[in-house]
C-alpha cells in the first residue's frame, strides 16, 4: 500500500516529464504562500526555502539551520543547509548554475518572487527565467491520485468530528473560545497533528463575517454559530464549515435551507469536464432565487497544497479526475447573522466523492 512519500515520488516523476515537455533544464520551486504545503506534496516536508530540480542531476532542498533537522528527517530529497540569509540566493544560484549553460531555461513560478529575488536570479542564473506558474505547476500539483484519496477521507472525518463537537457544545452563555477549544480538542484527540488555519467560531451578528475568530462573546438563544476549521495529517488538510442555529427562528431556518440547496446543487454538478465558473454561477443562482445577496468571495479553493482548481466567477479551470477542492458559498447579512456551509469534494472518474459528511442541517 502506497505511503505519502510514494505519491511525492510520483509527482517528482511527473515534474520531470513536464520539464522534458517544456524544454526546462532546471525548475526552481520556492516556499512562497502555500509553498510549505506544496513542498509536502513533493518532498514530504513542509520545511525548506527552495527546491532545485535539474533535468539531469540530483534535486536538492535548501533549508535554513532552524529547520535543518526536521527537513533531513522528513525529506526523501537531499537537503543542503543555507549558510546565511545574506548568502542564500548566491548559494541556491550556485547549485542551479552547475546544471545550466548559456541558452538554458529555468522554470519557476515567478509570481512567488519578490522584486529583489527576481532581479537577482535574472541577473545571476546562466539560464533564462520562464514562468511555469500557469503551466507546469498546475499540471504537477493538480490533485490526488486515486489511491491517495484515503488520506483525505481520514482527515475529513476529523473535520466532521470537530464540527459535531462544536455543535454539541452549543448552549446559552457559552463563549466562542470555549466552543473552539472543544472542537480543537476533539480533532486532536482523534489524530489531528495541527490545524492549517486558526479555528473560526463566530456567533450572532459576528456570523456575518466571511472570516471571524473566536472571542469572549457568549452565544444566545436564537442565534447562529458559524464554525470553520481545518485539521491536518501528513500535510493533508480538510477545511469544513458548518452553521448551526441555537433554538429556532423561522427566518434563520430559511437561510440554512437555502444554503443547503446551493451547496447541494453545486456538488451534484461535479464531474470531469465541468467548468469551474459554471459551479460558481450555480451557487449564486440558487441563493438569488431565494432572495439572498451575492457573496463576496469565490465558491471554493484547492486543498492540501494543490494549485488548482479555483472556483470563481472568472475561473478558466475545468474539472479533471483527482481535483480536490471546497464548495463554500455564503449568506452574510451585516448586523444580523450569516450562514456558510463548506464541503470538501474530490473529482472521480465519472463524478465526485464528498469527503466531509457531517450533517449540514442537523
């Protein structure tokens, strides 16, 4: 049975194939925003500053001393310690240049470099820098292998456990931070290694925040409680949101029902070949039909370090087998309350598998 590192090796082989196809002599992957999770998907460690992959040569992960022990213990790729921050770019460029000559091509996601970094490498690498942020990166980091899905089932179950724990902790007078603690304890107890973002618990009018945080505010009868959390194991990270109502309120119950229908309408459309912009549009159409305003964010995003798909109004991505993403439309009524429900979905050969399974409306 394949382990996480085996899927890392498969992605590395896929990267080498893409390098051949695009005529790249070296690929430079950097630990930019989200890069740590992406490093985990190819090097089996989230540590490191840069990964240099020559088409003919040994790949090398560069790491500062503070993380050198964890990187060497975890990574299947050779690790080299950076001597200092001042000399880091020089050391990385020196290794890359060992595999370059005049006329060579270096592929990198150029959007991840700051101005100084881009200027340095453009000047000091022997090869020409070309952007692979929209070509090689989304092809290599497009999603899960079929036999890799089991790792996401496991972490999604922990998200379900945590959401259920939060719901069970609801009562008049309980503070948001107390509910967050119950949810985090529940998923840690069941095996979560860490959370990929700060657990969100927002109640009453604060549930209308797209991204809230736990405070000392105490829940009251007839109010919403929005919970958004992300347990992680082996770098596989779930991201589940539920909105619960303490007691009853016909207006709020209609909001929950409309959101449930919007999420379900999207999920039932998921299969290879579907345009992501169509999914986004479907969610907004259902909410509009029920009289609710447009929400201010995209429908969903990829998980666990994968680069695609983006589910937004303007997305050009098309679903393919293995893509892993969230479905999370929202209703946000400022000063009153909000509802968001978020599922994690993976595209299968002929449809989808919904990985998060706790009831959206208990």
